[in-house]
C-alpha cells in the first residue's frame, strides 16, 4: 500500500495502491508541505525518520502510544498499512489537475472528483490523519496504563510509573520463534511460495491469526515473521 506521509505532523494523509495518483494529489494539495510518497509496507520507507517521529506517526495512526522498540514500531506500521482506507480519486483526473498547476504556484487547492480542474481554496485543506484500530495484544486492544493521580487537597506525591507484572511461565527452549517459522513455512508453501509483497503481507496476517489460536501473541509473531520474511524472501 502506497501512502502520502505528512512529514511535519507525522501522519498518513492518503493511501492508494496507485503510486502516481498519490504523487498527483501531493502536487495539488500538499506542494508547500514536506511530504513523502512511499510504499508503507516497505521497511526502508521509514529509515529516514527518527524514533520520536516514528512514535508520533504510530500515535496519530492508532490513537495510542507505541511501547515497541524502533524495529517493532516500524513492523506494526508495515503489518497494518494494507488496512489504511484508500482515497476515492481518479488517477487521470488527478494527473490533469496536477499538470494544470505551476511548480511555483503558491495558492491552495483541493482535488475535485469528476472534473479536470482542482478546487481553489482560501487556505490549506484541514486534513485528518488516516486512523486504524489499535494493535491487539492477545485478545485485548493495548491501552496505556495511566499513572495514579495524587489525592485532592493533599501535597502531590510523585506517582510511580512502574506496573507490577505477574511472574512469567518458563519459556520453552528457543522461545516461540521455531514454531512461528514452522507455521510460516508451511502456510507460505501451501500458498505457492508467493514473493509479491502485497500477497506476502496478507499471508502474514493469516499466519498471525493461526499462531494466535496456539496462544502466541500477535506482537511476538509479528516480530518473528519480520525475521522470517527477511530470510525467506531476501
């Protein structure tokens, strides 16, 4: 899935399988802003962003803070990019509208469906970030833990941000990784060993669903499947 990323506010603006359509829309509506038109399912698209920028993109997309590492944050964004809602726009119309504007035009415009002329605006169009449901941990969506508030009328006390965690069960030798690779190899082979990125990413979601029925969390399988993909499709 290709996207336009607003690099100032770090948010997904538009998504489409048509890369040229997004390039035209960026020229029409976002020429004065720092944007990136890229494949959101490709890891290299996120390489230029700092850790803080990635976490902001994650929060603007899912509505919650990322508690993952840099690699984990990127992986979750990649795994969910195919679910971004696609823009309703005609590629040819957008191209003609974009070509009607000079590179140094400092006006404000908005794509208009059903015509070859963009809509003229008095100010920049107020976009809303493309949003997705928060990632799921086990069978529940992840919700950040809020620090307790100090009692009203008393001197404030620094609240601890640490949360008690129940002891974990002993991990099986090698963790879940061998089982994840085993399931992934089996499902990949059954699907004809596809190498097309969109097909592979859809297949990875099916793998995570299957692994979840075995009690393997999606965050765990997502990270391991990223490694699996590198080894099998390199």
